[in-house]
C-alpha cells in the first residue's frame, strides 16, 4: 500500500500481516504505550472489533477513496458489521456538526470519571519483533489480542513474530488452503478438529481405527461424511490422496503403529507429502517418526495440542509446533480453524517436550485440587464453600470451576481422559529422568492417577482422580 499522510481522527483501511484490510480510525495511543522503534506508524482503532494496533504507514489507506474497492474484495458478516459501524459513526458525527465526541476518559455530569475499558492491542505481523522491542520488556498491554491469532516463537534465536487476529475472529470465516487435507484419528480431540476444518471449507479425508476394527460400526465417520468429509480405507490411502495429513491418536504406541504398521502412513509417503503428528507423545517417538517420514522424502511437523474436547469443539486449542517450518506455514489456515493460538518452537522434539511439561503441571494441579476437596470434606468443611472461596482468589479459572463442578456433581464424562493425563505424567517423569532433573510433584500425582486407574476410572475425565482419595 502506498504511503499516506494522516492525522488523528482520520478514517482508514488498516492492514495487519497477510490479513485483509479492516476499517479503522487513527487515534491517540495511551500515554504508557510506546511507539515501536524504527517504524513509521499510526495507532489505529478498528471498528466492529474495538481492537487497536500500531500500523505502518505503508499499510494504511484513506477510508473514503478506497471504500468501494475494499467492499468488493472483502466479504463476511463481521466485515459488513464493521463497515456499518463506520457509517453509523459518520452519521452521528454529521448530526453533531462534524464534531467528534468521545466518552473515553471524560467525566460525567457530576465530575466523576467514566471508567474506560482496557485496550486490546493487536501486534502487527513482523519478521523480527525483537527489532521492535526489548524481549525483556513487559508487553504494552496485559490484554490479549482477539481470540484467534498465530504466534511463532523461534527457540534458537528467541525472536518472536506475531501475526494479527486471523480472519476467523474478524470475518467469521477463513480462506482455507487449496491443499487436500487428511486426518487420522477421530477421538475426543480429533473429532472437534475435523469438524472445524470442515466448517471452514477445507477438503478433508478421514480415517479412524474404530471403523477398521469394527467395519459395521462406522456411524462416527458417517457424521463427518455428511458434513462433507471423504473416507479413506487405510492410513496409507489417506496419505497418498492428500497433500497434508494430520494424526491425533492416544499414545506413542498408537502413533508408531499408525506410521509403521500394515497399510500405515509410511507406505503412502512420497516426496513432498506432509505429515503432521498432533498426538502427545515423548520426544524419542517424535524423533523416530520424523526420521522415517523424512527418509521417504516426506516433510514432517509435530503439532500437539493443549486443550480438551470442549476446547477442541470450540476451535480454541493451543497448538505447539516444531519441525519443518515450511509445513507449519502450509498448515496456517488449518491451525486457524482448529486453534486460537499457534507457537512454532524450532527443531523436532521441542513441541513434545513443552506439551509434556504443560500436561504435567495440569495433571499435578488437578490432583491437588481433588486432594483439597477431599480434605475439606474430611475435616468437616463445606466443599461448595471451598470452591466458592477458590473461585474468588488468584487461582480462579474456568478449568478449576469446571473440574470442581464435575466432582461435586459426580459427573465424570470424559473431556480429557484420565488415562491420557496419567500417560503424560509418566512420560514427563521419564523426560525428567533423562535430563537428570527431579520431578517429585509429578511423581506423587502420578501415583494418585495410577490408583484411580486401578479403580476403573481410566475412561472417565481426569477429574475422576478425586475418587482415588475417597476409596
């Protein structure tokens, strides 16, 4: 976009990264928000989303001269709502005689200040964000960007590149890749992922082990066929038919069998085919799979996901990726469809390590919460009151509230299988052994989950670890 000369209050089209231009207004930045060093830019408030961002001048266009052009090339309900918001703004301004009035920071009739909402700051896509600010500095705003964004972290250089909110959050849709997508594994996590890929217009071929084991019981796959998916007969067939194939299965053995077993992935790999392993497994398994895929000329990416069945269904997973950076980029629209944030962590194995650490912390925390609830009961304290107090403190979170409510209601329908979190704890402890690093908290939690498994809680939700304390 050509450079333009703008002033505070001018209406503009602002472009962030590779996403479409969005209507906004040049505004004054908060006093405590530093302007990015080395960049000529303006601080823009976007209509419809109420987000703000520093936009380089060459990525700005005046609103009125380019209005028709932008409306022709951009579609979507959220986009139209944003344009309508601009028109409403102009009408109000015209009624006020061209004078713009703002309630931000103004006092009311009694002289009291009207509280302002914290700004959501979107950071512009830049190849080297470390050039804009010192990595040790705290972000200008504690508020997160709007829910969908792609975040890339280079482990070796510690540089960070953040792309703005994707078009799912802005337009209610994304531009799906024209590559053919395969997906192996339709469990708690995989089902939600595939559903969101299909909703966002991707061409998806699916395969699930249940259908292979019990051919007549293919109702699960039929649901996706009805949504537009295609059905592959074997993993090898799916890989041979598709450009990018994702896998999401239960454990290291399942991941290996899927690749190396009869009619497995390896038999369908050809030079240029992409394989993305989304299962939570150990670094050794990931390294082995990467090597065998690469030996056939395939391109490999690991991309385990943090979340639960509900989070997967909502398309709000956090994706940790490592391996072939070009595959990561090719998966961009897929990751936008299935997740709210995606991190690229460098070489193969890094994502597996990070995911095990995250799940180790989550599993240990869940065991501690269950221990607290049972101790409250054993000492004559109300569990409901304990939860009420917990929800008002620093540990308050959706996770704590949902899991505690599950326990109090005796509802252990799986959102994340107990057997899987125990597997992750075991793998994390083993990783600690390899690094000669102590993991005593995880080891203690692991024993509690093993006790819960012995009580036939494996296929219940991880919150069923509570039952290990009461039996």
